[in-house]
C-alpha cells in the first residue's frame, strides 16, 4: 500500500524502467490477461476436403489395406522373438557370401472382403488392432473358422508369455466361459463312491 | 533425407509393419549404409528381430544390400532410402487406377503385390482367384486362366515388372535402388497353372475337399515353372499414367472436353515411343491424330485444326508445334505442363493461406521476376501500406526472396536496390517439405484420436463380437437388442464422431498426397532436364 501512488504515479513496476530501455512516452504492449493461444490464429479458413465417390472409395481402400497389413506376417510384433517360427508361415532366409536367397511360402490366405460396409470395415480394422495385442499372429483365422479352430489354436500356443485367462478370452466376451454353463455337467462324475455326503 | 521425410517414413513403417521395423528403418534412414552388427548394437534390438525387419524391408523394396565398402570380405551393408517408403501413401491410388483400367481382377492383383512386396506369378494368381471366389455366389468360382490373362495384360503394359536379379556382390555407387532395365524385365515365364479358385468355407462339400487336397499336393510338389521369379509393382509406370491424367484433366478444366480428348489421343499414341524422362513427346502429324481419334468424337478435319491452334496459343503451353509437314507436327510439352501445374499449385497455396491480394502479388512476382517495392505496389494496384505488409508476410514465410543489387561496393542501404523475387523450384521444394510435415501431423493426430478413445473402441468391438456370435448361433431378436443396448446413446454419438474424424484425417492424407505427387514430378522433371 505504500508502493501504490493512487492517482499520481500510475506506472510503477518492479524493475527500473530506464535500465530496460523503455523511454518516457513510449507505448507499452497491452497487458496479458490469459495465456497465449496454443496455435496461431488463422486468418483464412482452409477449404473443405473434396468429397465424392472416388474419394470415399480411396478412403475405404486405404483403411482396408492398413487393416490387412496388420494381419500379414510382415507385421513384426516385438514379442515375436520368443515364439520363433509360427506354424502358419515359413520365411527362410539364407545368406551366402555373394547372394541372398529368401524363399517365402504362405500357406494361409488372408481374409478380405472388397464389398464391406464402411462401418463394419472400420470395426474389423479395430478388431485386428486389438487381436494383435491379445495374440500376436494368425489372428485372422479366428474370424474365419469360428469357435472350434480358435480353441485348437489357443491350445497350440502354449508359450504362455502372455498370461491371460484362456477361458475368459476365448470368445472375446466379457463373461467367463463358465457363465454360459447350464449346469448339466455338475454332479455327473462321482456317483460310485458315496462316502461323503453331497451338500 | 530431410527430418520431415524421416519422421513421415517412421510413422508409415509403424502403421504398416510394426514398431520393430520402424526402429530399424528409421535407424537406417538416419545413419546411411550400415552392416548388421552396427544396427544391432545401436538399436538394441535382438538379432532375430533385426534380421526379420531387414527381410521385410528388402522384400518390400525399401532396403538394398551390397557387400561392404571396405573391400571384399567385409560384411554386407544395408541401405534404405525414403522414396520407396513414401510411396506407401499412394497405394490406394495405384489400386484404384488398376481397378479403372483392368477391373476387379487387376485391382486385386495389384493389391496383393503391394501387400506382399514381391511374389511369384503363380502365388499371386492363386491368392487372387481365391479372393475373387470368396466374393462370388455359391457354387461359382474364378478360373485361374482369367486371372492369368489379367496378369499378362498388366505385364504387357509394364505396370508389373520382374524383381531385379539378386547380384549383391558388386558395390553400387548410387544410393537409391537402380531402376531395373535388365533384358527380361517384362518377360512372362511359362507357367503351368490349371485350376479354379478355392472358397474358404467352414463346412466343405466334396468338390472343395478334393480341390483342397489337390492344391495341397500341388504345393507340395511345388512346380509351376516359375520358382524364384518374383514380380513387383512398377511405380514409375503408374506415375507416368498419373502425370498423363493430370495433364488431360488440366486441359479439360482450362479449355473443354474435346480438347482434352485430343490431348488424350496424342498421349496414347506416344505412350510407347516416349521415354519417361522426356520433356515432350515425339512429334505427331495432324493427319495421324485425326486418324487415331476415337470414333465417337465425330470431329471434322478443319475443326480439329482449329482445336490444335487453340491448344498451341494457350498460355499454359500444353501442346506445341514442331513443324509444318503432314498437316502440322504437334508435340505435348510434358515438362512445361508439369511446371505450369506446379506453379498453379503454389499460387493456390498462397491464395488460400494469405488471401487473394497476396496471391496477386505472388503471381506478379512470378511473371515479372524482379520488382522493387514501389513497382509491386503500382502493378498490383494495392495501397502502399497494405502491399508492404503483405510483402513482408510473404518474405517471413520464405515464399518471396529479397535480392540486393548494390550501386556502391559498401552496400549502403540508401544506395542499394532491393528487389523482390520468387524462385519457383526452391519454393516448390519448400512446399513439398511442408506437405510431408502435414501428412506426418495428420497421421499422428489420427493415432492420438484412436488412442484417446481406446476404451470405447474396445467396448464397441467386444459388443460387435458378441452380436456376431449370437447371430451365428441363431439368437432371438430380444437378445440382440439387449446386447445392442449395452452401448449407451452418448457413447454411440462419441463413436460416430470418432469415426468421422478418423475418416476425415485419412481422406486428407490421400488428398495431400496428390499435391505431393505434382510437386515431386515437377522437381524430378526439372532435375532431369537441367
């Protein structure tokens, strides 16, 4: 309160004005009320994207391509090193002194429909993103073959580096598999030895 | 390789090949040619993964290898260059072009080859036949011979080419993979391939099982006559096609449909006689053009001459006159057309960013080369204060350069001319780098948006999976609606908004790539002519 001059000395600052270089009578920049904006202000708005049949088809092609690449063996997972060679593709790479020969044989065909609906394609692409997280390879077989193949495949992948509850994730549902049991198997085993009472 | 190119290549590699390949690829891009041990040591990735990543990169043509520079016996060195990886942005356009030219079969062939990098002819044909069969009705399947004929046509028109033979012994000087011009580049091997596509069904009937067994035996025997001959997509040929399309559509926009048909005819006639780096086509006489016009265009001969005169007089200089024999010899000026298209792109960029008056100043400087500030104000008919402001804004964005011409050796400001100028080629290069940065930003934003809503996306994907499995097992409608209601309405809205954003970002990437193509073609064409 001692520092405030009231009506007399309005321009009081914590630093000496002359030392900084602001001479008397110079106009100061306006005081800042809020943080500076994150991006510079745009004087002209950009044009809208061209939208037509061709552009939509190109968009669908692009998203489908990206999704398909994620299920191919050339999409290398960081955890792939632990698995070694998978059972569905062989990629041998022999290097001699003067020539490199690599043979690449594929025994699976990847699942791809040209005539997807937009949204269904979109979720399939996400499907593959998440399957990559859960399993890593050979994920496209799940969609094709159905439940039986899936179960067989998961029994094959016994490396156990991704310790997940196999039972729970088998059908990609939220429910543990025992949720769907209807209790028929209960109590059918030990009917012979009736030593202990069944509560 | 500039920083922007490396960043964009890294993002493209991550999206299509995974993070391991991204690490190895960006390391090679930044570090030049390196041998395997250096790569392992500096990236810290295990030997197995590095080997696999290098395989993937070589398979897709992004990496070349050669024996070390230190002489015979030194370890193999691997080198990557940006160009091939940046082509990934253009894949949808290649596939779509194949569809318009060769139908669904051609489209799938190109798509398969783009996904796998290199593949043998028999492998491609089988996979494509299977995919086509998948989409056909029950009981029908695609014959291999149809797919083969589409493959032959693609090779004939040079859209596909053989992979260059592996000759990793001698070191090459050029950093980029040399364009394959070996003699057998477009020779189709004799392949014995008889059969039809297979349908992937969970319940197979007798015929499919027999076919499947036969296919297994075939693949075990493995002889189709073309082992070791791999094919790849010839990007340069697609680029020539895109360039022709750009010129034709520019003529159609500037003049009219008939003129564009004439130019299209001229380009078609000189497809095989013009080399890719030529600045203009071989001269064509007006008589030849008249004979080759499509019959649906009933243009009488004098009208054709008038159209050709119009094309020559047009300031864009698409068509030029090269002589008088044969009714007039005409050429299509490809280099000049590309330069004009690039110039139009630059002008449009300035107009959209800074307004039409700044664009007027920019066009003025492009036409008049060097102008003083006073002259700019006079010619552009803009008040002095605003003209000064706009000029300085353009100067600070590096779209306009300042040239000092001193009258005295001491460069005194009062005795020096300051001339503003625009150099088209360096400006085009700068805008090209801006385009790369734009696409990289778009990709990053898209990844960010997906990551933000990951939980919601996972939930919706689980719901879809439950719905699909319930439908497959034949559930009642009430169960289906019950499952559908597990996603609440605001979540549905959020998902819808997310889908819209991601589609917009993807579509924007495609469209920025069109600009990238124009600018790259112009820069390459200028570099090869000068």
